[in-house]
C-alpha cells in the first residue's frame, strides 16, 4: 500500500487515561471521560490522540504491565467504551493511536503463567536462565526501575529477565512465535480501525546473543547492550512488511539514547523505512543526565543543541516527533520555564517547539500550563520507579534533599489529574480521585482559561492554528541564530516566499536582542506573542514572538 503521510500535518494529544477525566465517578479516569472531552481536544487544533495503555493490567506500572493485549480494561469502560471513543474520534476527523508495549508483558499475562509452568508453546516466550553454580545472576544488567534485571521464579526454578519492574517480564522476541503474537495484536487493533501505534521501548526488544555482561556503562548497566540490539531492524522490518505496510497507519517508536544518525537506519524515507517517527530523549536532558532523577540546572545551550541536532540531522530524510512533555517526565514549566512566570513561560515553551519541523504532541494538562506536584511526604508517591529510587538511592542525604529528588525527578510530578475547573477535585471526578490533585487547581484549570483571551490554553489554540496555516512551518528549512546565547533561542523557518522568525527568551529578566542579519522587521507582521506591551529590542521575562514575512 502506498503510505499516506497524514501524520505530517497533524498535532497529537497524549492521554494518560488514569488522570485525564473520570466519567463514572469511581475516581479513576476512563473512556467515558475521554468521550466527553473529544470536542475539547479537537478545539485545541489536535487531530489525533495517543492513548497510553488502556489494556487490562494489574497496574504495577500504571498499565505498561499488560495482562491482555486484545481487550480494554474494565476500569476504563471496556471495549464498548473504546469503540465509542474510536468512532467519536473518527467522526471528528481525528486519528487514534494505541500504545504497543511488547518488550515485556505483565507476569499476570497468560503467556507468562504458562511459560513458568513450561507449558508449550509458551516455554520460550520469555528470557529464562538457570541459576549459576556460583550463585551469581545470569548477567550484570540493571533493571531501569528496580534493582537488578533478574527475578527468581519459584515455580520454574529459573531467573527471568525484567528490564523494568519485577512484574514486567521481558519477552523473548527471538522466538518467531512471539513475533507472530505481536503481529496478531497489531492486526487486531488495525482491523478495528486504530490508526497506528506508539511503540514502547521498542529499541530494547532484541537482546544480544548470550546476554553478555555490560563492561562499559556504570550509570545503568545493560542498556548499551540491548538498546538497538542485533536483530532490531530485522524484527521491525518484519512487522512492517507483514502488517503495517498493508494498512494506512503510522508508527512511532520510543527510542532512549538515539542519535539522528541511528534513527535514520529506521526512519529514512528515502531508504526503505521500517518506522515513521522516533521519540528521542535528548531534548528532555537539558536539566538532567540520562534520568530525570539526576537533576541539574537547566541549560538552554544543551536544549538548543539537542533541538538543532534533530532538526538538522533528519532534514530531507526523516520526520521529527516533537514534544516537551509526556507521562514519563516532570512538567516542563517547572523544569525549563518558571513557576514564577508560569503563564509567560508556558507560552514561550509552546512556541519554542510548535514552530519546528515535525509532528507535535501535547500531553494532557500541558496546554493549561500545569506544574509539578510537590507533596510533603515521600510515601504519597505511587510510581514504582520513584518508590525504588526513594528507598535505594541517595539514602544518606537529609530527608528534605531526598524528597526534592522526587519532586524534580518523579514521573508522578506530571501524573496528577487534569485540572478541569475549580470545583472539588478540580472537576476530575465526583468520587475520590485515585491520585492526588495538585493544590494549585483553583488557580490553574481549563474552565478559567476557556474564555480568557490571554490564557495559556487559548495561546496553544492560536499557536497550533498558525502552525497549520503556515506552509513554512510544515515544510520550511530551519536556521538557528545566536547559538551561543544561554538566554535566547532564535530560529527561522523558510519555504518558498514565506518565512517566520521565532524568538524565545528563557530568561526571567529583561534581555536585549538584535534582529539577525537579513531580517527586516519593518516588512514583517508580529503574528504571535505573549506580551501586549513589548518593546522592539528588549525581551521581557520569558517573552516570545513570531514574525512573519510573506
Ligand atoms: C516506557 C513508558 C513508561 C513505561 C516503560 C516500561 O518508557 O513510556 O511509562 O514505564 O516504558 O513499559
Ligand atoms: Ca472512572
């Protein structure tokens, strides 16, 4: 099938279902709630939804531990509710993509239960290894969430590999039967009308033969052994040839530690791509090292370097996926922006990425400038990774420091319920919310921003509308100016006779700036900005401007 590239004109909205909107009052976000909000999502200018996992799951990793790939969890409303949402989205010309989590399954999955009993054909569905005579683990790899990457199974009397939580057992993708299962899952959802997949840590699915010890990387042992493993391209090609190529769908692969050069092995449109886009992590690492828990002061230079590397690195060959937030990172205003200048910086951060080349994703709550959650007690955290970090890392630090590590590093910082209005529980639920609502909901919520022209929400609407109207944002080249500035990010996009200049200040003070050579603002129009009283040569705190020539 000739692949259409509809995703290139779109903006996606990411729903993390537990915290989006509760429709039945049981305290848990669900598809009834999503259905109520489809028009809201559409009103942002978003034309697609990426759902974080909706499948039945014990919930150890909030749905990323799947126990049945062919169903929708009861707590989210079951299959009937999903079909209603899918139809409702399609009626509104919106696409729907699902999360495909096949590096691992829940240990509650039927396959795992049978595999541990050595019931055929499931015996080799997972990565099992016997105990070593010297009592050592099968290899020295770490889990990314908790401890070592191996857990002992009493039933089978062997170790199984888990790169994430203990209850997330890694599948043995080298087994052709497992790959057939994956294809079955893909066809099932595509045949139902789903428009594509976001593929969870899919670059981890091919482990090197013999599972050798990692002797290089101390930060998280193993990742450079199994990331982009030996058969990754082959397996992705198989999924593409046997399934994706037969449907009008898109694929987006989550890819930690990837460079544009490596990404192009998979997404180069000029050379048999096996995927459409990749989720890189480098733009999330401007205030941390490898993991959000290794927090550092924000460096604009680092951020700009990452953005430009991807804009330039894929130019003419591959398509960027653009994002500033998702369910795995704390809120961007609290990281790269400023809570003091919350409204200004939320708008500026939106402009900084929405005018780049690629397909933008907006994570629930980002569009109203939601901030991090700062609980006073570490026991309130829910996330499996956060809990392990608290118990096991930096344990010699004073209690306040340990708590702050979680504030700035935990994924829970961005997983509090969406703040819909200023009523009880921020209008998220009429019941008792499954998780804590951020205390600032009376000040920050959708209802109060709906009819305010100057709100973050309406700014997102304007910015998304503009990016869709301007062919230079879709197609133009990218040039960065003032590269060495640690305060300003300035770039232009140009296509045919149309050109925009995007100016973003990441500073909490007034900053002088000079219009780059070759731009004459006299002939331009200021089409977007976050101050009404701006002065030409001075940028106010977190000011942003977009100038247009046509
Ligand atoms: C991905 C998901 C994350 C999940 C992990 C394990 O990184 O985005 O939320 O915990 O994979 O599935
Ligand atoms: Ca519910």
